[in-house]
């Protein structure tokens, strides 16, 4: 019987995914779900054929350079791959894969939660009820922003963006979008294309960020661009924190330029900018866009499908490098 490939799994994965890992691989699991340092990842990868990490482990050029020679692939348990230096991986001959599609519904659901939570002041309301500070009902109490019928701008009408657009249409929202190129009509589904982010922003009563985090999109939402949004707009981000300039967003939330923000992704997670916590008009979630039982299983199986292909000498479905 041939030896099973050795796979280092950096985080605790769903039961069914770990069962399949144990069945098909010589799996080095992390039952305590401890966050490994880069040095620990490198050490534990000794003799491993592949690593199955999450976005919580960073594979910088320096880390990739120090990985044991035995490692052939990084099969991410994530759609995002901004935690991997792709150039360095390519130079080293590593195969890198991700898990697209399977988390689009869950992330779009969470985006709708951010839109609704920010617009209807869900954090403030919940705090009032839990702290017993809720006194009475009045016509002027906890008045928020109606979502139904508003204009939603989406930066990045990819897989998640398109599902968000579909869900938002149930709220009779009109969809505007910017992407690097215009999508075919069947993917646009009536969404109005804008050539540049600058063209899009003045139309956005709500803005949802769904683009990929790259050097080009770093701090894409900065003070100059926020100024182009209509006064009172609401911004939500379930993609990556690096796309937003925290100082600029916080200043706009403080000044009243923006009514509210709903965030699930931050710079330097989990040590987020303290300004977000201090503001009443932020609705904050701890990076849980894909955190449903169904989706986490599907992400694990998709990562394993990719590994299976790599070790069977086939092209993995979700190769990014
Ligand atoms: C993703 O898949 O990119 C999610 O943000 C979790 O990493």
C-alpha cells in the first residue's frame, strides 16, 4: 500500500472534514485550535507534503522560503488568499488553491446582516435591551435608515457580490456596481455598471465592499473617495479590512458624513482600530462571513478536493498559483 501524503492542518476543522482527512491522508491536526506562529508552522511542516491553512496563517516570502522542501502545496481553507505571497509561492513551485463559490451564500447573508444591522442601529438597540437601559417607546426613539428601495453600490461584483445583489433585490434595492470590467448581462442581472469607483460612489446610499484584497485595492476606500458618497451613506465591508482606510472611515462616521458602518473584516484582526468600538454607529462582527455549519463543511471538502487532485496528478479546480 502506498504511503498517504502528509498534510499539516493549521486549525481545527469541522468533524466531517477531519474524518475525511484522517481517512485519506496522514493528517497532522490541531485539536486545540491553537494559533500557530510562523515558526511553528514551518517546524510542524517538516516532512509534510502539503499544508491546509486558513487566512490566520501568513505565508510571506520569508515564510515560504523557510518551508521544508517536502511541501508541494498550500490548499487554503478560504476564498481569500491575500495571506499568501503568490509570487514567492510561484517562484518556489508551490501549488496554491482556495475555496471559492461555497461561501458566497453565507457571506452574502452576513453582508445583508451588516446592511440591516448598521441601518437599523442593531448594536445600540441590543445594548439598550441587555443593559436594562431601555425605558419606553416613542416616535423619536432609535430611528434608523430604511433599507427597502434604496440604491446599493457594490465594489466587486464577483461571486459574493452577485449573491449580495440578488438578496438586496428582495429589499427592492437598485444595484450599481464597479468591477475591473463590465460583466455579461446574465451576471449583471440589471445592475448598473460604473467605469470607475469614483463614478460609482455618488450613487451609493449603501456601499458594500466585495472586491479582492490586492496592493491595488489597499485603502481603496479613503477620505477622498468617502467624500464622493452621498451624505448619510452607509458602508459595509465583509471582504478584507485592508481595502478600507480606518482613520478615514472613522472620521466620516464621527462627523456624520456617513450614517453608519457594518464591518466584518478589519485591518490587523483581531486587534481592530479602537475607534470602531467607541462609535455608536458601527455594527461590528468578528469576521464570521463564512461561519455557517454548511459552509464550513463545504469549504473543508473543497480544500480536500483540491488536495486530492494535486496528489492524483490532476489540475486542482481552484488553483490560484
Ligand atoms: C475567506 O474565505 O476568505 C474568509 O474570509 C475566511 O478566511
